[in-house]
C-alpha cells in the first residue's frame, strides 16, 4: 500500500505536513518512490512525543558507507536517513561512538506508512505499565500492523522490533 497525502493530512493535519521542493532534490539519485513521498505525500513536521521531526532533505555521510545517505528527519537520539542505492531507511545515532546504523524500513514509503500506523496505535494505547496483560496485547497489535506494511521492520534488531520489545516490557 502506498501512503497518500490525504492519509497524512487527515491524521496529522495539513499544517503539520512538510513537502520537499523537487528542485531541492535535483542532483540526488533517489528512487522514484522516495521522490514521490518527499515531494507529493510529505512528512509530518513534528510528532508531539518527539518520535519524529522532519528536516529538509540533505546528503549526509554515514560511517561504514561509501555513499552519502539522504537525511530527512530525526527522533530523540537519532536521525533518519535513506540509502539512495537501496531505498532503505536507517536510524543513525546522534551520539559519538555509536556509529552502527539501525534498520528502520525497506523504503521511505514504508517508513511513512509505519510512522502513521504506529502513531495512531500509540495514541490509542493505555498506560500498559498499570494494566496486566495489556503490554502483550498492544505489542502484538503493533507488530501485526507494521508487519503488514514492511515485514523486516519488526525483526528483533530493527528499529520497530526494539520499540515493540519496549512496549512488551511496559516501558
């Protein structure tokens, strides 16, 4: 399923979406679907719990990769960047010494769809720390929703796999 501008605007609001100017992306070799997401669909400008803040797309060097990645957003301790060669989205730590990027999604389209689904579920989720059995139920629900979009994103060592583990532990 490809996420649409209307989907994001309906949930995050038109004023909370940012779309890149196609001219700003010229010269970058990006997958066509990534260009569509950045220029037509957009990204949420900010999500209140700091799980995502959009940034103007810009090339950035990532340790261990000879190619520049496209940085497009951040969360509390990492920035999100896409590999133009594969289209995959990675979380790269902002802290010195932690240089190993973590897999997030298989594509920018999957990233935005998972972000929308996760945020929707997160806002509905009760405080699982105080409700026995709820953490397992919500972790399973989040995993099912995200697996339907991008199965590799819920692997234990992936970004959302770790988030699901935190939900399961009631963090």
